[in-house]
């Protein structure tokens, strides 16, 4: 059985959690393939809003198995808090939540190292969530990391102490004021480790291989967004993992020829958290209105998101890099009431008009070229079928489809699970 893949096409926060939750009824297994607790996937149903950071977004479907893949980095403390928050919903984690032995562990000193590194950069800060993600991936590629499978061996604490000592030396090297009590942090960390040990560890690549042989349906779930990919994003203002389709292969051990459908999720406009270039960013009333109506604050950090018009140049780039087969447009309801909408269809770059994403998209190098569309007044959040939507919204959607040559199969008109239109 082939594997389907779902990922974000912008700078994250596209609404992947809602769509994974919506689609889970069609799958036996939901497998998260990269990222760490810097991701916040928000799900809303039955009048309750849930925010997940590491646990896959299919966890509320009792018949689905949720796998945390080898490409993910896990903070045991945050993971335990997630489990505690879910405990009241009577979910059987031992049967429905599996963790790859090859997933790396975020240590308390990784978070401290993250803070020291970011502080040392001054005004050149990347905008890290300070969750220790980057330093953990650095140890992974530096072959120093501690993995979930190490917890099954008696000497794992020796490995921990060696790595923590190295981190403390690095923190001192940065020579910045980072206040911390490591003993307190370690006490919380080791308690959380014991909680995680009660869950089921698996050789995830073998598990998923056998699941395909057994004709199980699998949905691979990404975190962050394609423009934050370590290779193909707006470097250096990116995350530390491969958020694009290729990351699903390395983050789960799935062969490329086993991937069938690639679901790409995007907002009807564009947002970005933290630092980095953003060609269509708005600094006027339109941008403030998007932020307010869309409740654009980070699910993990609470940081306000920068807002701007839809950037079709960047979106086309993400579609190409990922081989997207179906699109899903989120937050169309946020644009209700705008008299005029704009879409960036090209860039003026070094005196030339281009329609591809160049190496550098800093504001001093380019200017967005816009096409205008008529907006719609009515509240679309109560619509349940595509035909009933305002014609101007349908025109907006058709233009995006024609430009990207990929069909938009889902239109989200609100945060709740029910506020989803399947075409």
C-alpha cells in the first residue's frame, strides 16, 4: 500500500493539524516525520481546542496508530505535558502511540545552548523558539546525539552526562548571560524520561515497511512549512530539518517510490513567525486585520505572526519542490470583508520581472508584483458545500489552481473540524 504525505507549503502555521485530524478516518497510521516541539498543531472540535507539539494529529481517533518517526526530535518534558493534557480523553497511548528508537532526544542543555547561541547573535537573531531543536539536530549530524533506543540500555546516563558537560562548556564559550539551575531542569527531565519509558518503542522503518505489506493506509505528517526547509527554505531563517517531501523518506525510512499523494496545505494569505524575509508582508490596516481575524499567534510560543498577501511565486516553488498532487486552502474565512484582495504573481528582481523564487528574497533585492481580485462580504464559515460559496471566492480559487496546475480539493472556512469543504 502506498503512503500519502501531508505538508505545509509556506512558513508553517498553515493548519496541518486540522487537516490531518480531518483525514485520519481514511488512514490506519499517522506518522510524524520531522521537527520537534517548536511545531504547534491546533485541532478544534466538540467545542474544545487542542494543541499538539510532538504527538501526531491523529491521536484523537482511537482506531488509528500514531507513530513518532526517527526524523523527529523529542523533548521528554514537553512530551509528558502533552500526554498529561490528553489523559482525560481516555486514550490508550500504549496501543495507539509508538515512538521510533532512532528519534533523538532534546536534553535540558540543548535548550540552554539554544538560548546562549541566539543571545550571542544580537540583532542578527534567527527567531528561534528556544526549544533546543537546532542544537539537537547539530548533535545528530555531529554523531553525538542520544536517541530513544539508548534509554533501553544501562549506560545511557553516562552518555547523557558526557554530552551535557560538553554543552555547558559551549555555553561558557558564548560568554552571554544565561541564567539556569541545571539540577532543577535535570530533575524534571529524568522524571519525564521515566514517563516516556512506559510507552512502546519501535524500529519504525521496519514497522512501516510491514504495514505497507499488510495493506495498511499510512499518512505521513510534516511539521513547520516548506519555506523553512533547511535546504530549500529562506536560509538561514529556517528550521533545522527537511520539511519538504524528501524529509518524509529520511524521517520515516519510506522509499520514494512508495509515496503516492502529496497533499500541500496553504493559507489563503501568507504568514510568518520570527525573523526572515517576507516579500508580501503588510504593515498597514489590512495586515493588522488579517492578524486579528485570523488569530495569528503561534500555537507553541504565542508570538504574533506577520501577515501578508498570498505569494504565488513562493507557493509555486513549494509545489514544485514537493511534487504536490492536491492542494488544500485554509482560512478562506479570514479574507471575508476585504473589498480588494491581492496576489503576488511575480517579483521585480534586480531590474527584471521573474516568476520563480531567487536565491535571495530580502526586501532590498526585490519588489512583489500584484494582481488584484474582488473580495466578498459574507461570512463563509457556515457554508458546507463549494457551490454555495461567493463567486468572487471561487474565482480566487480557480486562479490559484490555474497558476499552480494543481487542484484545490479542500477549502477550510473555519477552525472547527466541521468547517471544512471537500470538493
